[in-house]
C-alpha cells in the first residue's frame, strides 16, 4: 500500500513516466508496477463511481507509459491535531537521536509551518542527542561502503578508539544505535550513537556485510526480581512482560532485562523505595549509576 501510494505521489511530481522507470525506482518488476497501477485505477472514494476513482490513461499504460489523470487527492496528507502531535514528536525524537530517515526534517518543518508559530511538540536536546556531524559521517559510510574511525565511551566510561564498518542506524525507544562490524572486537556490535565522541571517514572499504542475525537484540539477557515499597510499583508497570505481585507493604516485580543500564536507571527513579534487587549483576549496574550520581553532585 505504501508503495502504491508512493507511485501516485511520484507521478504527480514527475508527470508521465515509463513503467520501467517507475518499477526501477520502487524496486519491483515492470509487470508488478503495471499490475498495481491497474489496481489503483479501480480504487477511490466510495461508492467508487467513475469520477470518484483514481484515473490513469490505460491506453498509454498498455504501451508501457504511466500517465496519471486524477489522483483524487490521495497524496495530500490530512492530519488531525492528535496525529500531528504524535508525528511531530516521533520525527523530532528520531532527528535528535540521529536515526531519522532522509526527508524527516523537511516533513517536520512542513508540519510545524502548518501549525503557524506554535509548534505542537518541542523535543529538548538531552543526553541522547546526536550531532549532525556524527550522523553525516556514518550515513556517508553506510552509503559508500567504507569504514569509520570513532572515539567511543562505553557504559563504564571507558574511552576506546575503534574502526567500525557501519551498516544501519536504528532507534529503540528514542535512543539511536549503529549496527556495525567492529574491527577492534572482530565481531558485530550495536553501539549507542550518543556515546560516539568523534567520527572520521576512512578510505578503507568494508570487509564484512551486515549481520544476518536480527538487527537489535530485544531478547532479555536475564530475569530480574526486584522488591519495592508497594507505592513504587508504578515504575515497572509499563515494562513489557512484567509480573507484579503485591502484598500489604511491598510489590515483587519480575521482568526481563534487555538493556542493563536502562534497567538500572529505572531502579534509580525509585531508589529510596527499593528493598532488594537480584541478580548481582543488576545490583552492580545500579551501584555504578548511584556512584555516578554522587560523583556528579560532588558527594
């Protein structure tokens, strides 16, 4: 459906186009492109009378030329206020995380212009902000199949110099990552974009293609069990797959830990109400975060 609507928008902008060109642009066969144009010609606004359907020059289509006569306005996006707010927030978050697709900034600008001087959502630059210079270097390397030299700071604040072969930029919960082959580790890695301090393009070509494994590991590393004061259970209710058992004074929470640092940060939000945390590795992560907070406060 997205491709078919994209064909309508393409023809509105470019005018009559050979079906072969249209097929190549959308990555399908000529037969598939022609078939989908015929399907579009039978689509429109109920009750689908002749003047309420998308109209193509089907004689020209038989000769291999796509000519759009009437799009019925399907390429004109109309957003409700709620939809505009949601889309604005999503686009702005992706842009801030450094993983927005091409054209996202232009779409965001148009939505904001439609709202006038008042932007429906403003995403503030935070700890996960990724500068355009980092994103531009990685994007160019992905497109050109080259390597990149980066300065990277891991979750334990250890700085390393690495050479990576970037394959894809992804966003998970508003946090940007780059999937890559790390020559230092000699293995595939998913690195947090906000932890990349510097990035410089190299002339060296990539030696490894993208991993065949699922891009970002969403499988839990281990199961955690946390006991908190009953009133603090709210901090865990939005975690998928969480089990919460409540008694008179406490709540026992069990959940899978995918990102250890994220889980530790969530525990920090209810630190005064924690009774126990298991296993030890999550306690260690929590301790690191607590130490970092104390250090930042000069305590």
